[in-house]
């Protein structure tokens, strides 16, 4: 996830119906059937552009990008009849804001057994915002191997890029303002599938 973008996708539903960082006006812009359809469409687009997806490797960016990558791998297997290598790529140590933020736990990097050299690697993330997470992912990937090509699949592109990065496959283009927050929730982590859009919750009195 584009965690340089103020941790877009963290938070769980609580009893109040609010999620962390979102105010009362948060509204769903994608529900479970929409997310499923978006992933199915992306899977078909990958097969078409990769001419069968013979050498495709999916790498999800923790946390929710990993779950999306696994779902995409399942849909690609249904389309192609072949198992698609899928793994995860932790970008924590490659972030450009390490000195500015508190220490954070490392996530897991899990590269499929055949590696990434000379393969088409599709990075998978939930929300594309500034592009800084993807820049970090490219740096991390470069230390692992030398893919034939690298593409990017995201569930939501909310705009406001700070770097010249764009997704090859997008579930939903979602125009937003910088006052708004996008949160992706997935059943594997949050107990339900939804994408919420809302205003950032105002800071409490005395907060900087």
C-alpha cells in the first residue's frame, strides 16, 4: 500500500461503523462484488497483455497487496489452467521516509522458488497514491533479481502522483481530494471486502 500516503488502508470496522482515520461521512465506493469483478477483469488483461501469462510472477506489497496478489493468482489459474507463482515484497527498508517516521516492523518478503530473473513481474498493491511505495518496491525488487519487465496492478488509483509512476492495471480510478482518505478492507485482514472514501478525521485538540 502507498503508506507514504498516511497509511491509506489500515483500520477495522468497529461498533460505531467508523474506521481509523475516517470521519462519519465515509462511504463505500466498492463492495465485495465490485472488487471481485475488478480482479477478474485485471486477470484477463494480464493474460491478454502477457500473451498467456507463461512467465508472470505476482508479488504483493504488504499488507493487503499480498491478499490481492493471491486472489489474482487464483483467477489467473482459472483462466490459464496453470499455477501462477505468487509471493510478497516488503519495501520497509527502501522507503524514503525512514528517518521521518517511527520504527516499523518488517513485513515478509517471499519470492517464488524460480525467482524473478527474466520473468514478467507484476507488482500488486491496494491503493496507488503518491507513487513512493512503488518506487521503493522497484528498488527492493532490483536487489532480488533482474526481471524481463515489471508491471503494476492496483485495486484503486486515487491520483495525486508525486513521481512519474502509473499503473498498468487498475480496478477503479477514483478521483479524490487531498482532504479525503481511501481505505481498502479485505476479508483476509478485516473481515469484509470494501473500499471506503471519506474525509480525514480532524486531529484532536492539541494534536500537531
